[in-house]
């Protein structure tokens, strides 16, 4: 049997664990409730830049020693930055938990931010920004959120811009780290063959007692207009997203949104996959997506196709949207999708890192552990009327934003 425990320490640091005694490993995440939406305009991209720099060394370890300390014991170490959080995570064998804790807590609390390393990393991240510009399948999602969240920090790119990244210095990074990596926005999440009390001891042992507490109020997204935009790039295929802002983590309707999204374009049995790929054969990839934030989400349909087939795909999307608005889904289809969602969720928990991330998200967004059974019950409660009502709310063509990336050369030739 697994056991989940959640503790808030006097310092404000939160610790959540899931003990899974039949494993021989652990997944550890050090999470900070800080992301792109918390940045100032002149420091855009600094959360992501700092995440890179924390691997560059402390007084105790240089970059190579940090990596070797984990990898020489068969472990894995990485990190990511999102618009709302930054996470440093590791996987390892159970008997290496204490060593991994020591290395990671040193990393996140005692970075040097050497000016020479900052200069080198600017080049790396500017290269990452330029790579994104050359990758339309990723770029389109950044640009879509830039449009639908216009006026909100959620519209800002995680990587920053060449200008803002070029302006970072050791002094700026130290200030950002001191003000953002604080005790009361720090969460330790661990799953695997570990004990909660053991993790609490390791946190207390390795925690800098001088960590500040943060006072922060995030700007809440309140909605935006609807637009259609074409971005010209040197691409072979046309890439398109049609969608809108929708419900976030704080809304119970997010489960209805997940269900509607799955009906439309999640999996090969979904309506759009069947109608556009299987029946018409005019696209290789078409899928729905939801990128959840606290009070909102980015919901949409992404596809790529040839320019000559763009309007055929859009017409098919329009018909499917109108069908869902006019005609409620059948109980049979709703039940199939519910089982699909529940099955995917349960299967994701076969992965130890998936369990750790689920625990962390639960605490970060709700400050409590939302159990698997809680989630299954929420999905089971969804009715045909719930899905029909949401379809009418968000699938109206007049409320959807459309972004298209298409070939610039083709359009030059047409203009000529």
C-alpha cells in the first residue's frame, strides 16, 4: 500500500511525499512557485535563465561535480521552467536519496552566478530562442498564447527575448534568486521507496535558515478579444491553431473541458482524428490541447496540412464544432471518453515521476493532496448536459482565435 503525507514546516516550506514500498527508487522534485508570469518586463526570461544557471556551480561544487554526483550513482537530474513554476527534479536509487538531496539543495540555494558563466549562457539561450523561431510546431503555441492572453503576463514567452536575455548580469540574477527562491514558495515533493519523516529530516538538515519569505500578488487574467492572425515563415506545411482561453485549475469545469477536448481531438478515436485524418486523409497530425494555469487555460485544436487543404480542414472543424453545439453527445460516447481519461490518468501513475508531479501540482494549486479517487469521482459526475453547455460556450466561431503559420515565399508569389 502507498501512503501520502503532507507537512508545512515552521519555515513555510511545504513537503509532500508518497511512500511506495515495492519500488527501489525515488523521484524528487524541488519546486518554486515562480515563473514567467511573475517577471518584470525588463527581466523577461530571467526565471528560465536562472534555472539554467543553477546547474553552473556553487562554492562546494562546479557544474561537472554536480552532474557527476548524481550520474555516477545511476541517477538523473534535470529542470524546467513554466509560466507559473520552476522545478528541479531527480530520479535515483533509494539508498542515494540523502546524497541527491544534498546536491540539489546546494544547487538551488547557493548558486554563484559567475559573470563568465552568465556571458556564456546568454549565447546558449539566445540560440534556444532562435531555434524556436525555426520550429513552427513549437513556435505556434507560444504565439497563440501571446494572442489570447494579450495584456496579461501569461502572454509572455518563457525564454524571454534577445534584448532582455542580453541584459542579464550576475547582480540581476542574485537579486532575482534572493527575492524569488523563498521558503514560503518552496515545495519538496518525493515519491518512491522513502519515508516522510526521513524527507523532513533531510529538508531541515539542508535548508538555509536565512531564506526570506515572499510577498507576491499575481495579476489575474480577465479575458481578451478574438483575433485571426497569419504569420509568414519559411515553412513547407501550414500550421494552424484555433482556440480560446478557458477554465483553469481553480474551476471544477476544467474536467468538463478535458472531456470536451478528448471528444474533439485527443486520441485516434476522437472526432477530428476520424473525420480529418482517417476519412479525408488531408493531415498527418491534428489534436486538441489544454495548457492549464491557475485561473485560466489555453484550449485549442492544432493541425498541420498543405496550403491547398487548409480551408478543407477548417471547414471540417467548423462542422464538428457546430455539431457539438447543436447536438448533445451520446451517453455511449461520453462514457467511452470518461474511461479514456481515467485510464490515461491511472496509467500515468505507473511512472514514479508522474506520481511526484501529480502530488506537486495538487499542493501548488490547492495546498492539499487531491487523491486519485477525488479526480475519478469528478470525471464520473460529468453529464451530457455539462458537455453540451460548455460546447455552446467555447466553440462559437465568433469567439475563437485563429493563428496560421504559412509559407512566406508562396504568398510573395501570389502577391506578384
